[in-house]
């Protein structure tokens, strides 16, 4: 199962809303086999390695960008999804990251 983590500063409102929108998008497009979790920015260094895609609300710092790169985790700007302003590009990036992950696992 592919795993997505959404993170914001506090892990309460923004990341939960964005995670819910991603889940709704997957449901409406019959995307199966993907879990979406929300967390806060402070927890990411400890949990990021458990995920395949990191959707950010609070822009990642250099440490998180390097950690994602080392662990082959796709990083996607989640602000368009959170703000509901042209979220299609972010959704496409998430879908592409999941496809790339599937191809790499074959």
C-alpha cells in the first residue's frame, strides 16, 4: 500500500483538511491502495521515512528536503489543495509519484 503524509505547522487544521481532500479526490477517481495521514511539521523527521509521498503545507526546510531525497520520497506542494485554488497540478504530481513508485517496484 502506498502511503502519503500531509504536514502543516500544527498537524491539526491545515493538514487534516488537505488529507481529507486528497482522500476525497482518490475516492472520486477510484484510486485504491493508498493511505493518507496528517501530521505536524515537528514529527516529520521521525516519521517521514515511513511514507512514499510528502505533501507539504508548511514549506519543508533543507533537512526535510534532504531526508525526502535520501529516502526517495516524492515532495508535493499541497497549498493549492488546501486553498482549493487550481489543485489539479498537485493532484497530478501525487498521481505521477504513485505511478513512478509502482514502476520502480516492478
